[in-house]
C-alpha cells in the first residue's frame, strides 16, 4: 500500500474517531434520528453537487438506474442504518464504549464474507471470530443483562452499527467493481440521507435547538467523517482487499477514547481496557492470514 493510501486511510480513521464525541455533544441539541438526517443531508448535498459536475443530470441518474440495487444497499447498510443506531445508542452509553464496540467490525466483515461471498472459514477465522464476539458480548453486558439499564440498552443498540458496517464493507466492495469511488460514496450518502428523512416524523415534537454550537458540530460531522472519510476510504478500498485495511479500524477506539477523555471527561476502567484487548486480539487472529496474504500479493495503488 502506498504512503498516500496509508495517509488517506489514517485520515478517515481519525475523522471517524472524532465523530463519537461530537455526536455525543450534538445529541444535547437535537434528537438522534433528526440529527443523523441533518448531518448526512449536508454530506449528500456536497456529493450530489460533485456528481452533477462530473456527469451531468442524465449521466448521474442514469448510472443509478443501471445499478440501483447495489447502490441502494450501500446507502442502507453504509449510511442510514448504522448511523441511526449509533445516534440512538449514544443517548445511553459513552462515546468511548461505543468506539470499542465498533472495533469488532472487521470480524463481522469476515463472517459476512463467508456467508455472502462464500469465502472459506478456516480455523484462524473461526477462533478469532469467537474470541472477538465473546469480548464484544462481555463489553455490551458488563453491567449485566437488564433492559431497564439504559447503558445495556445503549450498548446493545450500538452493537448493530459494526454489524451493519460489515455488510456495507462487502456490498461496497462489490459496488466498486463497476463504479468509481466518488459515485459509490455519493449515491451511498444520497440514498442514506433520503432514508433517514423518513425517520424524522418519529421525532416531531421533540426539543430541538438550532444554536451556533449545534450548527458547527453538524457541519463538521457532515463534511469530514460523513463525506471525506468515506471518500478517502473507498478510494483505497477500490484497489485494496478489505482485510488489508482491517488493522486501521483498531485505531478508531484509540483516537476516540483520547478525545472523549479530554473533552467529555469520560472515565476508562480496567475492565474496558481488558475487553477492548480481547476484541482486538480476536479480530487480529481472524485477519492474520488474510493480511499476510495481502502483503505478499502486489497491489497497485
């Protein structure tokens, strides 16, 4: 992988990491689903303008009509579903724990690659997947299984986000075979924002505060982790294996935890550190052979 590709993936990871504490703060001003819609409508408008500039109206919509099923799936699993769940879950749990749960994403990707792409499930994948999933379950249920406990409910909701992103990773890789990263990213965001729009009536009557602090937060989220991060990642993903990018995902909870501790005064417990280590160890075991094989194989960047 070239230095430019590494730089682009690292930039995406840092932007995604900062989104956890920013969303946590933004939820003080806006209900979760409406917040997600506003954020991704900004990203979608930016990418729609880019697509119109590149292909014009007929070319832009013609590409979507020709392959609307796969591009819609990118929007569902890469934008609408995981971000609705993330915002809902962050109302009840911390940004730090949310980012650690997200670190289990690569192992879910392995499992869905086996299920959807019929990849071989070797011993390393099986053992690593079991270890990572056990670690994730222990983290989600660290305070017990109690639907009356808001932190447990929040963690359980957050668990849906890495699972959704795992499906998205497989679907996006398929979409990138026939589409440029700009088109794949753009239509994923446009479809995702459109779907999130239809969730906002559920929050009619909820308190909303469109002050300057919220506007700054939502614009930053829309431009950087919402738009540029996906664009950078998809550019690299087009010419790289999903597995070769897995270890970069491990850095998300590291950066997110640092920002959350500094700016939100969140507390890191010893149990959180141990469980995060178990999750990352499991993902590393499941990914080891894939990444080793990817490193031995020449990849054009």
